[in-house]
């Protein structure tokens, strides 16, 4: 009797998604659209942070938002009402993450070509979202002070994948046992290239610095597109 065969699907599933993600990323690069995948645990302040950032960035850039949740459209409505920027809700059908194909569908619904910058607020989770490439050019993680400074030790993958880490709710630092420098060291041990910026979405602390970070990223992307177009024409 033939033994039962075990088929490992993870490799092929991830490989297919990675290929789709790379194609999506190249398309966005060609169009000069910066897609930012925003990840964090529930309650870290993703939506509040995005609202504060968008209010600073929309003066110069065309900004759109995609909100991902298992159910409800609360965050999409909140962002649209408070920023007056286009926002759509993505329902994941019970899945705790977005993949490249879901992201593509969202971009089509939003109309990616109409924007300079699109924030994709992923499902609140420190595990699943980090495992799937969405096709974004930049991954950003938000860690809040009340969560504790040990999160980079417990959930290393999400920090390894991020180019930008915001440490939010710095206005509560006096009330929690949170060692900022130890947290930074833990992040850098996993990702030496990550930009780490302590902020407070509530008070606005350092949000101008984060807005400047995105401004530089968008300007650099636009310049790359111009250079590519000049090369193609020549």
C-alpha cells in the first residue's frame, strides 16, 4: 500500500505571491506611485497616525488610502471624513493579511494612477501580514509604547521586513515600563537599515519628520521615473 504523500504548499503559494508582488511593484514604480504597507497590532494607532500624516502630506501630494479589515468599514469612513481624501475598505473574508492579488484588486478599485502616495493599512496583526508581500515599495510598522519594548524580540519578522518603524504614543512613556533605547537596539539587531522614529499621533510629536521622510521617498521615486523616461527616449 502506497504511503500517504505530504505536499508542502507554502513554498509554491509564497513563490507565486512573491512573483505577483514584484510585478505589481514594478508597475507602481513605472507609474511613479508610492505604495506603503502599514502594519501593526490592533490598537497601536495605525489609523490615527495615518490621518495625522495625510493632513500634512495632502497639501503637496495626491494621497489615497486602502483600509483592510476582516469586517466593517469603520476605518475607511473615519479616514475619509477626517482627511477628505479618497479611501476604500477591503474586506479580507476572514483572512488575517493581504497578499499581492488582494492589493492589486484594491488598487484597481481606488484608481492607483490618480495618486502619488497610497497607504495600505493592513489587518491588525503582528504575524500574518509580515509573511505576505503586498507589492508595496515600503513596509512600515507602528509599535506603541503600551505594547511593551519586547515586541521586536517576540515578533522579529515584521521588523525585519520594514524600512520604517514608528514608535507611537510617546506621550504615554512616563506611565509604562518601556525602554526606548532597548527597543531601538532590538529593532536594529534585526534590521540595521530600518529608520526608527518615535512619535505621538495624538500630540503630533515628530510627525513632521515622518512627513518629510515620505516626501523624500516620493520625490526620489518621481526622479527615478524621469530618468527612466529620458533613458528610454534616448
